[in-house]
C-alpha cells in the first residue's frame, strides 16, 4: 500500500482547516493534491471536477433544496411561532420551561422542515430573546438551541438521511425515515431531562401551568402545521410519492399556509428565496466536494485498509461499533455532518 497519498490527504486537509479554509474548499483541495501524487495534473483536475459534478447528479438530492426552502417558509410564515406556542402549553410549567419548549419545538420543527439549520434559526430568533428576558444565561440558551436542533437531523424528514441514502448506495429513504423516529425522540427526551436538571439547579423561572382549554386551543392552532408532517411522512411511507416529490409538496403547503396566516407577502418572497438559495449552495458544495473525496479514498483503497485494520483489532461486533463511534466523534469535531456522512459511510459500512 502507498502511504504517501494518505499522508498528503490527511496533512493537507487538516492543515487547510487549521488556517480557517472553508470545509468544502479544504475537502476539494486536499482531494486534488492527493490525486496529483498518483496521476498527472490534467487528469487529476478533470477527475476531481467530474466527480464533484457526478456526485450532485442525483434525483434524490433535489429534496434538499426543497426542504431548505420549506424551512425558510415556515420560519417566515408563522408556522414556527404556532409550534412554539403549542410546545409552551405542553411543557412550559416544568422546571426549565423555556429550555424544554426549545427542545420540543425543535423536534416538531425538525420533523416538519427536515433541516437542523431551519430549526436552530427559528428557535434562536423567537425563543432566544425570551430566554434572555427570563434570566437564562446566553451560553445556556445557545447550547440548548444548538443541541436540540440536532434532533432535526434524525427525526424525518431529514436531509442527512437523504444524504446517507446516496452515500450508502441506495438505502431506502422511506425505511430510513421510519428508522429515524425512535433515536430522534429518545435524543429529544434525554435533552429535556438534562435541560430540566440544569435549569432547576440554576434556579431559572418556571412558567404558569396551562389549562386544558389553552392546550386544546394551541393544538388546534398548530394542527395545519402538524398536518404537514402527516402529509409528508405518510405519503412517503405509503409509497404515494418519493422524498423529492414530498419536499416539493412541503414547499407548496408551507407557502399556502403562510399566505393564509397573512405572514408571507410578495415583498418577503425574494428574501426567502435568496436565503434558501444561499443555504442550498453551501450544502451542495459540501456534497460535491465530499463525493470527490469519497472517490479518491476508494481509488487509493483506503476503505479496505481501514476495514482490515479494524477487524485485526477485534472481530467483536460491539467493540467494532464502539471504535467506529469513537472515530466519528473525533471526525465530528473537525467536520460538518454532510461531508462526514458522504466520506465515512463508504469506509465504515462494509465493516459493519
């Protein structure tokens, strides 16, 4: 095995990250430098650009910009506010009420928008000032918002599960969506327990208990937003439409609902489209660059070497999974989840 390409890949990638190079550029440049070690310059440039374009040539990936746009429409269309109001009547009277509202709202928002960014943006802009007003530390509020937004990465519809389907070679998106509910909900519940414990320890205010009438009223107000969850997930699982078609339906439904709520106007639409386009561009650049690195790793036979190395340490399934989780924990410190899924799924999937 040639070790020089691996050294070039690792040193160039982490070196570029160390000097604050954007992750997508770090991935693409390190992939190119690695190829230059093995093949001449012109084929290397051509191969990397081809692999980036080919990696984005997937019908399933069309769901990502649509779900991002639907998230922006929800943030601006009053849908997020109604979900937060519903969550407030459910858990607002418990210790750390606002923190728990953040978690529950993020779970609901993630389950509808399919995007952690949309969830974090909505919760931060609406609940952030309210938490500060109630005496919550800024650090605590930010930590709750960021960690609770990650439930949107798991609870369907999830952009990351769509990316995983691509990276794994075509795993069923419907099956992945069904599998995402239990870990997503458990993550949210454990976050609520921890948030409540720390809020009680710090002596944060507790909100007033809502009556059954208030709970029912907020639920009725949130039903149109919650119906989108049933429409999208139910349609995918029942085989009525694909994830991509469901994402387009989510956009149309969110747009109509925002218009009915009188929160979205023609004047607001250009900014909504611009913001969602900017987010989509970042995500797609990460996906394209990551697909090129994934191909480079395969070309250099790195997944096979890692598989052999892991199996030489232990053939115990639990131990292998623990080792993989430890590696992914370290990877998550340096790398965004989208490129991490695309790069490391082809490496670890054959092992498990």
